[in-house]
C-alpha cells in the first residue's frame, strides 16, 4: 500500500508541478486550516475552518496532518485542475464529486490523475464542503496560518478562476478508510449556550426570548458571524459597553436585538453585549446551516 | 498618579464566566486593568494559567480564553496581590506625524485652542497602548486628559487613508490600513503599523508606550513590508 502510493504521489515532480489551477472558484472558496489563535490581543481573528471536524477528516483521508490547509467552499462548490496526480477527498457539506466528469465518492480518498479536473458540486445538504489534497495547499503562512481571514484580510485571497495554488509534498499514505458515515444535518439547528458575560444587559423577558424563540439563519450570515432573524431581545439598559474581548461562539446582540453568533473571523473586541456563548464543539453545525434554517438557542444546565 | 513604590494589593474585580473556558475580568479603573493584564502575562509566561490561549485586555476588562479551569481561577483572583503597572521602564515607540489632518481645526475648536496648540498638546502627551482591536495593528492609545477627550465625527468617513492619526473619546489611534472610520483626523504618519512579514507584526501591542513626533515635510519612510505583501499573488 505504502510502497505503491509513495512513488506515484511524491518525489519526482518539479516544485512548479505541485500545484492546482482553479477552474471554477464558486461563490466563495477560501484556503483554511486551524487558524491563528493566540493573536486576539493584536486584533487578529482566530480564523480557520468553520467546520473543523470536516477539515480534519478531509486531511486524514488523504494522509495530511490536521494543520494542513484545505479548501472551504460555500454552497456552490468549486472545480480545480491538478497539475500532478494526487489523492484528494471532499467532506463537510454533502455534494456530488466528479473527476474529469466521472462520478467519484464523497467522503473517501479519490485518486486524481495529473491534468484531471476535480469538480466539487453544489451542496445538497449543508453549506460548506472541505477539499483536501495530499500535501495540503501550500500558500504562504501569515502568523503561522494559511487561513483566509475575511475580516482583516490576512492570508491568501479567496479563490478566483485561473488562480494557481501550490501544493505541498504528500506526507504519507492516506488513512485506511474506505468511506465515512455521514450523520447528516438536522432540519433545525439547536445550539446550546452558557449565559453571560453580559446577560444582565437584558430583561428576564429578553433572555426568555433568546432561550425559547425560533430564530432563522439570515442570508447575511458569513464567516464573521451567523446573523439571525427573529424576535428581538429586550434590553434592560441602553448604550454600549466600553470595548471588551469577544470570544468565538459569542451571541452578541447589536442594537436591533437580534443575536449574531460569532464564527471564526469575528472581531476580537466589541462594544455590544454578549448574552451567552455557544461552546466551540457546536459551531461546526452552525457553519453548515443554510440561510432560512430554524435556529433554537438552548440554555445549558 | 501611580508610582513604582506603591505596594502590590488585591484589586477590586468581578470575574464573569464566558462560555466553558473563558473569563471576563472586569475592573473599576483602567489602571487596574493594566496592572492585572501585566500580572496575567507574567503568570502565563510562568505556566501557571493552564490552557490559556488568549489574553485580551480592553478598556476596563481582561478577557481570558482557553482556560482549563476558569472556575478555579475566578475563585483565586480576588486574593492575588497585584503590583501597580510599571511606568517608564522602556523607551516609547516614536511615531512621526504630519499634523495636517482634515479635522485639525475642529479638534482645536473642541479643545478651545489653536491648531498649533493641538500639535503641541498631542505630541507632548505620553501615550500608552491600552488595548488593540478593530483591525490588526490598531491600538487604542490612552494618555490624553479628560478635558481633551472628543466625540467621534457625527458622520463617519467611508474611507480613511492608511496612517491617519485620529482621536475619539479618550483614545488616539493610527489607522493601520485604509478603512471606513469616524475618528477625528488630526494628522498622518508613514510609520508601518502592521506588517505580517515583520517580527513583531504589530508596531503597537498592549502596554507599548508611544510618543508622536511632529514633522513638517513628508517622511520618505521605507514601505517595504506593505509593498512586498501587495506583490504576493
């Protein structure tokens, strides 16, 4: 297995051959990895794959370590031509996958010959697919990460048709997984939250609204925040806080009263009160919720 | 004024839980937030804040995330004896400024002085980065006395040029890149506030002392970092 995979994947190509060419960028496809934590005090967002488990799985399927960079698509997928033969895998949002027009499996290692086009189709369930290629996307790291940060503009630009992205050398044989079971995405997004730190800025009725009402994912949701539509939360006091640190998963409530769930490209400080915080392990589901999906916030304990 | 001879003391504070691994520590005074931030950095460097991933100071708070046991830390915090913030222990970062901003006259009117006095007062102030945010490399600088605090512009500008030096509320700041903004602009600098290829990337980090130095002619400062970035892909 190893002996067969390595000579084909590795070694003899010139560095310029280890690249992919963007054939169809899709509405928004970005390079993502595990982000750049530890720089929030400089105003640098965490960034990184919104559906981190899907990013990790895609990497594992092609033999990459978790920090290798993948492509994160949005709704419409993308298509790339590989200049060199490589193993690829698509996870996250379910979608049709094809190599040079022939159907290929989703959620499994796929051999892509040199010069062939890997087409990641529109999402049929979920919103964001992850495309890993053996060796990872070898864009230049910024502060230790190759992630595209749409708030502050760090990292590589979002993909554009015709762009060329370098690939790293394969790390080793792909994981021994034939196919990956997929739990699917619930018709309703249920997000547990811990109240605070600024729940006292809301009336009891306002907090009840947060914990009981059905909101919907707004079409304005993006990598910075999952905006919601629904009944506004009643405030106990007006005005703004002095700016304070904002966590990933914050339910920040701007003056319109509608909670915004902070995702990975969120601003690191802000002046609107945070009514509660959704633990990180629930954010992957939020990242896959298409606009219009009903959302419930459930108070923990 | 704080002085280095003040003893370490417990700080009046409230520790608010933030999710499962975070704490937002709220203090009564900005000076106490500075002191606690410095203490937290010392303890993080000593490895006595297990798991901590982010330490984000702000106006009246310090936010910690990634803590292994935020409840235990919240219980210990009121007993910490925290020394006052160290002053004058390092030279300030000097930022050359052409004081020719579009709001210079407005600021002079708000302060009740001449534009020349604005330059004298602003460049004569010992600033310090209270915290960062808004954009990578954007520091909120404190140091102006209360009587020199000014409101934001009633209508924000859609585009503020990179390097603009502005005032808002108690703060002075320098725009690290062109962006929309509502601060009162009094001048402009060629200093590169943010360059991810530089180590450190941010010219200003929380705690950095800063002085603005008036210059009259355009400063031909090297802009290698930004230029290099723009040629990449």
